[in-house]
């Protein structure tokens, strides 16, 4: 029987921005407290789905409220991946 609420903490630092990201990874593959590839992939997939749903919800709002032209204009001057978007 697998233990419940067993987690590991993972931390990554970006040397360019000096920012740090920390996530808690639930350990579901074993009872030994060892993070396995399966645990990491399941957590990454869960986080990806949350972000994907949030973006889809935002796009629905933009289109539903007639802001697509303004959104297109914003993207023209602020390409995806730009570090300093002008609002």
C-alpha cells in the first residue's frame, strides 16, 4: 500500500534573472520517498494542464468580449517570449 501525502521539493534557479522556482512533487510511485521519473512527469503534466486551461479561458474571454483586435495589436508589438512587454 502506497503512503499518502509523501512529497519531494524541487528547486531550479535561472542565472540570468536570478529567479528561483520551487515545486512540490507528490511521490506516488513508491513508499520509499524516492522521486521517480513517473512522479516528475505526472506533476509536469498536471501543471501543464492547469496552464493550458488558464490560457484557453483567457482566449475565450478575449474573443467573447470583442477584444481580439486589441489582442492582435498587443501581440504585434509584444512577441511571445519578449521579456519586457509594453502594456
